[in-house]
């Protein structure tokens, strides 16, 4: 990865819908080499995809919760069942396996507290081997970005 690839990644993180012509101009390449580089970045998996960022409150998702999950055990079949289970609910935006007191951290969005409780009690707690769920609710979002910091030092 060279300076051009890094510059392409930086621009695409901010302007995912930019035309190849405008992208090439911003990164000081001609259009054909710019397109080939973007194609190579996509094929290599460095670019995983493109998405629209939706304002969750404007679509009625007013609750953001962070649920810390502890399992009874860490047998491979228990972990696999948990992993499969959480994939089926679109309210769970992210799931991270964590170190420390809890096994997983889930980022969840729902319309209201009733919807959150239904997700927890009727779905998540029905998964086998859930020992506990500890939830914190977001009072106000202070920062949100999907931009990965890219510097020249990261690729030496």
C-alpha cells in the first residue's frame, strides 16, 4: 500500500459516492489507474463495502443500549449457539467479544424501552447459557464515525 492507496481510502471514507473522475482528481491520479486501485482495494478486502448512514432517531429508533453479556461457560458449542443467535436480530448492530468481567458487548437500537425489554427477555435470554445481561443506556451520543484513522506510519 502506497500513498495513493492511503489517499484513496481517506477520501472514500468521507465521500463514498464520489465519482471516479473526482476521486482521481483529488488523489492526483488519472482515472484508469485510480479505478484499478479502487478495484484492487475492494478485491483485497481493504474496502469492505459502501453504506448510507441513517439517522436512527428519524426512523423511530430512540433507544441505544450497550448490553454486557456473560455466558455460563465457554464451550465451543455454547459460543457458536450464542454467535448464531445474535445474528438473527437486526436490533443488534454490533457484537464484540471482550476481555474482562463480561464476555460480549452488544450495541442495540430499539424504538422504546418496551421493545428493548422484549428483545432481552423474549430473545437474548432465551439463548442457552446466558448467565447475565447488564445494560447501560446512551443518554446522548457525543461522537460517531466509521472512519478508520489512516496514517503513513501505519503501513511501513
